C-alpha cells in the first residue's frame, strides 16, 4: 500500500478537534486570492502506487507557504485527476475535499469517485489532493512519543476519576514536540489556508468556477472556500456537516461527540440485542448501555493486558474509544461487540492493526496544526475541569472527553487570523446532506450550518445511521438527491427529509 493510500485509510483514526476565539484580524480574500484566469498549467504524469485507476494522473501544485506573503517560500500540494468520461457532457471539475484534518483525497478519483453515478462522472473531471502538510505534499511531523500516538491518547479522555491533570501534561508535551519538530510550515496549517490553496488549484486547472463534494471536516473547508471565494463555486455538496460556530470551530466538533454518541448508541444497542445476531450481547436493547458502562468502569479499575496494542492494555478509555470508532458505521458494530464480549471474559482479541508510525506522525501533525491554528483554545485548566465534570454528569458514555483539553490548550502560536464566519452572502448553490444518527457530525451541526448559510443552502436529512451518508451510510433517496444536484443542478426547493 502506498503512503498516500495509507494516509487516506488511517485519517479517521485521528478525529482530533478543537477551538475558541480568533484574535488577530483576518486576511481579506482580495489580498490573498489567485488570479481569475488560468495560471501555469499542471504537468500531469503517472501516479505512484498500485491499485489506482489507470486513467488517474497526478501533478504537483506550488502554493505560497504563507498566503500573506505570496512571493515568499513555496510548498508543494499533490493533486490527482480522472477526466470526464464523456467530454461532450463535461461541465467542469468536481473537487473531492477530504475529511480530517489530516485526511487525503489524492486517491479518491480512483476510489469513492468511481461510486458516483455515470451521469456525474460524465459531467466532471474528478480531482483529489493531499492538503498542505500531508505527504506526498510538503509534509510535517511533530515527532511525538509513541505512546502519544495512541488514539485513546489523541482523544482527550480524562482519568477514571475525571481528573484532567494528565491531559494538561500530555498537551504540553505534545505541543512542545510540535514546536521542536514541526518547522515553519506547521504555523501555516489552517482551514483558511487550505481554502486558498484550493483556489490556486482552481486557477491552475483553468476553471472559472469549481464544484465540490466535501465530507466531514471537508464540509467546513468547503464552506470556508465558499465564503472566501463565493463566485468561484459552482455546485457544492457538503456531506456529514460540521458546525461552523465561529467562536469555537473545532472545539465545537469535539463537543459534538456527546450528542453524536447519544444519537447513535441506541442503534448499536438494538443491533446488539437482535435474535440471531452472532455477536448478540443482551436479550434487550435497554440492557446494552448499563452493560457497557459497568464494563468500562471495571476496566478503569482493572485493565486487561493487551500485547501489541498501543497502549498495551485494554482499559476503560480504550473501550470508550473503540465505542466511538465503531459507531462511525454499522459495519463496525461487530468490532465493539466482540471487544465487549472478550473483556467480559477477561481476554482480548488480537491487537488492532496500526498504520506505519511515520504516516501516523504526519497525519497527527496536520491535524494538530490545523486545529490549533484555526482558533485559540482556553489555556486555563479550570475551564476544562468544569466542562469535563458537567459532561460526565450529563453524558456518561463519553466520560467527559468531548469537553476536555487537547494539545491546543498548550499551543504557543496565536491564531494568525480570526475564524472565517460562514454567512448567507453568496450564490444559492449548496446542498447539505446529513444523517439523523452520526456519531462524528450529528444532525445538530448540520442545522447550524444550514442556519449560517441561509438562502444559499438546502438541507437533506437522511433517516440513516453512520458517518458520510452520500454513497456510503445513507439511503437511496439521499443519494439520488445529491447525485441529481451534481449532475443537473436540480435541488429541492426546501429542506427535505429522506425517510
């Protein structure tokens, strides 16, 4: 498996989220945009790696490291493309904006892009990219300790008694490592800069406007791009929609896991109590939640050794993190059920596979830099102590993690600009697609994005469970609606429910 493929596959492991108040004045779009006309053409060549569609070609785009200094140092952004399958029907380019931060869409033209219906693949060139900082683009790394790369460490789970002392210590250690090893580029990772890179890519492709399909964090990137460059957007689908709260940004996304788990866990519990399910855990769905909470509390007190895993034990927080990961899609439910059953018996399954450490270092650094540069986090430990205590009382399944301190609590670099405020200024060309039950981007966040965009957007609510409804965890109605919009521009006249 190639490095870009590994990055894409493992981006969901990071799920790191953060933010508070931006302090410095924002750069204006007019001061940082690319020319309206075509720029230097991209030099397309064969892509590295195996398993790719032979039609996919790759190129390198050079962009300013600092868009406020367009004549300063440049960095590389790796891009890919599969041309329209029917040039006579071609409308333009559909940019596949990845989730994360830390995700890549470089291989998506060969991957999920081929799940698009034929009429969409005829309408657009499919273009993917590895965002700034992410290999094979010019890359960054924080050089974190091995233990700090554990998913249950990257998510700020408090101590079993609710203490955040260890989280604050971890935040300082990880932030210090990013300062030592991240170089100048880590200071220039942000959502707004990714949006500016996208506009450079639009110009290099020779497009006056660009369409986009953004997923998860990519929905925020797409919304920011549409705010900074509204008249350079054509048709925009935002799939699994983030809350655009300009005061908290990424910190609101972390907090959203409280509601996301509450929305989704009952669906898992019903599955785990179904007769005939080989991974059945209980006779009644109502028994699954107390079973999980009792087991997590027991593992807090008595962890089970887990050789080969990181950390090398199954403790309460590892179980909680596995629960969070498994609720991303019903297809992952058996992983959680089997871990619960093994832990009840005092055993563990084989250690889960881990990505190569260099890849995980890179993905983590991109996530950290973006989340911490987008908006300032509170520095005071008391803010997190109060939030964790309230969260634990109201949302016991997530044990206070969604309001706890990530490494951004110790990030030494102040934001270079305020978060972009999403507004209703711009063309009415956005379709939002959100599942009713999504652990990572709950429907409540999509409603807030819909409110922010106003007349610019229509929201399609899908009665389904999982992350990324369009063509993955949604339903036929939602898929048809999004595909029709991309292919024809036809969009529902008002917000729509797909039952």
